[in-house]
């Protein structure tokens, strides 16, 4: 059954989608739209603390949201949220959450938590399984190239690369 949304609802969704870039700079890979705290969502809603601490991709919930540097992150519990708030830098995905392999070649592609690696207690995300396999052939080289390129492209819009 087809539902027709009122024009005001459609307009509000459109405004939220367009305005999300005003809240988070090009330095972070975020989902379209805004969370309840008025910030775009990072890490596709996966709890970064459980990802790094126990190596498990556990989805967070809106009830436990913390914002850092204009990006909202969801957490699976109040405990993991507080742990993040105490030291956000140790839990943030590298390269702003963009695909590390993409950054290593000077591009900003979506970083998907389904395809991720933890190397030296740092979280690296990848676009898809194929790209993740390419990364596995030269982890250190890819991370190193991404580190150099990230300094150059950090504030550049993905569409301009």
C-alpha cells in the first residue's frame, strides 16, 4: 500500500539531509541525516569501544549517544559511552572513518565497519571485501600511504578528489 507523506515532512527530511554537512566537516565519514543530538552519525552506528576493546561489531543505540568533533557515535551501553567520552581519540576510526585503502590512493570512500581491521590498537575501515583483501596484502604500506595522504586530503570534500 502506497503512503503519501505530507509535503512538510518531505521538506523536513530534505532539509536535514542537506544540512548534515554543516555539522560535520569533510574530515569525517558520516551517514546522511541527523541523530537525535543534532549531529550526523559516524561509524554506521557501530559501538567503537566494543569494536576496539573486544573486537566485536556491536551496534550501538540512540539511547547511548555521544558527540565528538561534530559527529555522533552510538554505544551499546552507558559504560562504553563513558569510556569513549573519557578518551575519544583512542576509539575514533582512523582517516576520519573513510576507507583506508581509498585514502592511501588519495580518495575518500565510505568506510564500512563490516570490512575493518584493528592494527596496533587503531581501527581502519574499508569500502568492501575486495578492497579489504587488497589491504591485507600490504597492511603496513597501505596504512603508511594513507597517513601521508590523509594530511593532504583531510579537509577536502570527497567529491573534489
